[in-house]
C-alpha cells in the first residue's frame, strides 16, 4: 500500500505557475484543499524566500519552502533555516573568475539576497531570457561596483548560496555552446558543486549537497517522515532529483525529457492546471 502524502513539494516557474507567472484559481484551490486535508504545501524554487511571488509566498498555509535549489529549507514561522548548504566563499570567487572569461552576466545569492556587479546588471537586457527574468535581475539584485571585490571585503558575512548566470538571449546555438563549455569547466575544477538550469539560457551553480531532492529528504526526516510521504512536481533539470526521490514524482507535460523519464506520473501542462489535476485525484 502506498504511503500517505504528507508533503507536497512544488516547483514554481513552469509547474505551479502558468507561463505568465500566475497562480491559477484552480491550482490555488487544489493546494488549499490538500493543505486542509493535512498535507504541507512546500514551494520548491531556485529563488530565495523573499523573491517568491507574493501569490505563493503569502498563502496562509505555506510555512516552509525549499529555496535556492535546495541550499536552504526555510521556516517562515521562526525565520530560520532547517537545512543549509552553501558554496565556500573561496570556491565561489574562483568560479566567478572562470565566468569572467565568458560572454555571460552573473550574480550570486548570499544571506537570502542577490548581489551583482553593477555593469553586468546594466547590460542584463541582452542576456536575461525574457522580461520576467530581467525584472528579477533588476529588482532582486543589489548592485555593487565589482562583485568579487565586494564578497572579499565582506568575507565575514559568510559563504555563497548560489551563483547564477545568463548567456546572451540572441543566438540559441552559440548560447548553448557557451553554457556547455562553462558547465564542463566548472564541474571539472570544482567537483563539490553541481550545475543545473531553470530556463533555456541560464546555469545555476550550487553546492553539490544543495539540490531539491536532498533538501526534500532532509526536510521529511526532520518531520519524522520519508520521501515516500512526499509528492514532488517539476519541469526543469533543477527539479530532477526531487521528482526522482519522491514517492509520487510528477513531471509536467512541458517538462524536459530527463524529468519525465524519472517521474512516476506525467500530468498536463502548467498552463492547463497540471498540478491541480493530480492533487484533485489524490485528495
């Protein structure tokens, strides 16, 4: 007999949210019903907690969130991190030196906020995938004269939660080649980090111990549960590990093929309330 679902981990972009980054009425009703039935609704995202859309972040039944691709499991009731996995500062600085040799813009998350070299932020419109990502770069990155120098000068503030980069948005083939070269170089030099993506022309670099699947398992254990008690919904490669690990791993119809291969179920598109269609059947 299948274990009861007690935790529902939901990727946001491309999964719970539609293509316009909206939470549909049907999806909201479905997760509210599951919460009323006793399940924990856990947004699971590459963003830090304060960067999540208010339509999700401010839901009254959302207490926990897996953020920054699993670098943190955040408890909003206490304002503390249940799980924390970060890139050592020296390694993050060395990764940024590699990125300086490529045609990309990059930033980092540290202490639950984004930081970015001002000159890179100013030219981000040529790199951000679309207007949504451009707005995120402009609103949730604090510009500094030079990022590496700022991190060195504030070393007492600790390590780096994530490094994120975008290749040029024009010329898909050249952008993909650039990203592939960066991924090879970074993973060869730093075996303790992992490189994933959440949109077509970006890379996200985390501690190898920071991924959504591991964070979900550790969070479940914290509550005295197991991955068998979890449902996980996702579409991108940064969702792969949690969809694979969960007792009920669900891929969206718009998911990449790798995520569909490890899912136990493929639901409808994010624009067709794919999350709600599964939860309505389970709860």
